[in-house]
């Protein structure tokens, strides 16, 4: 389930947005101040942030700038919400690193559509679309992983963590992910888990993928991390 952080000091709006997002299947956390929002992000990276422009204390704009400046939060999908609609503000929000911009009041339908568009671009693992890499297919809706071998669909059984890990790797193919990045994006917590944990789950995942000849799709990049590739090196096994 995708986790959305709603940063909004007007509780009526925060509540309304959360109810609608929960209804649409999102897991929602509300923060009424910039400080609270920062704590939530430190604790666990959300899949997306709905960020109000006008907040008590640090503004949404400052928060967006800060997050864009830090490695851990640089890719965090952010949609800014604002009551103002002047062109200058819109430009300011996008300059600060917001991925999109919604002017209050907005419809739930529009909000959900914008969220899906931003997620598709920046965090496709947070969506429920099926994904395929080198014949290996993963469907988040049915939670099935399959591969066609000799015209037969063979199913791969993995645990929930391996499933999330494979989903993340498949939605970001060919890119190298460090263990810390994988902990943030797959486990959602970089503080309390050892990086070695990633290796354990990658090993389990490769073992599960072995019977369908897909273990080599997950490459170890020495000194850097892991990568899902369409074209495994011949030597990899
Ligand atoms: Ca506000």
C-alpha cells in the first residue's frame, strides 16, 4: 500500500483529503507543521507528499527546498497545495522542486489523477500496474510473479519482503541502488535495519528466481549495490 504524507495545518482540509485518499486505497499520515513533517520523513520515507504552501513556522516551500537538497529525499514525489493561484507562486513552487501543483479547492478526482501521474514518473513501485522485465512478470494486484517457460506460465513464490524488493528493482531497471537506498525505498526505514539485511533478501530472491532462470537479472555491482538488468552479463549466475 502506498504511503502518503499530508502536510496541512488546516485540520478540516487534512481530514477530508485523508478520508478520500484512504478510500482510494492509500495509507495516510498527517503532519500539521513543517517540523512534524520532517520527523515523519526522517522516520519513514513516504511514497508521496502533499505539501501545503502556507504552514506555521517553516513554509511548505522551504520544506520542499530542503528535501530536494538532501540525498535521501531528493527523489521524493511532492505535490504542492495552495490556496493562492498567482502565476508567480506556481513558478516558485516548481522552482523549489515540487513535481506538481494543485490550487485549493480541488476535486478528489483531480488530486488522484495528479498523484498517479507523479507516481508513474517518479515512484512506479507505488502503483499497482503489472511490470515485466526480460519475460519475468510481476502483478501487484494479484501479488503473482510469473514467467513463461516452454509456453507454460510458471509461478515464483517469494515472501512479502522479497516481493517488494523485486517490485522496486523491476520498476527501476538498469539503475544501481545502494543498500541504504533499498532500505529506504523497500523497507521504508533506514535507521534500525542493518545493510546486511538487504544482502540476505537479495540472496533469497535469487534462489526463488533460479528455477525460472531469472536469478541473473539481479546483478551485484561491486562497491555500489544492486541492479536489475534486462541483459545479464554472461558470467553472472
Ligand atoms: Ca495552510
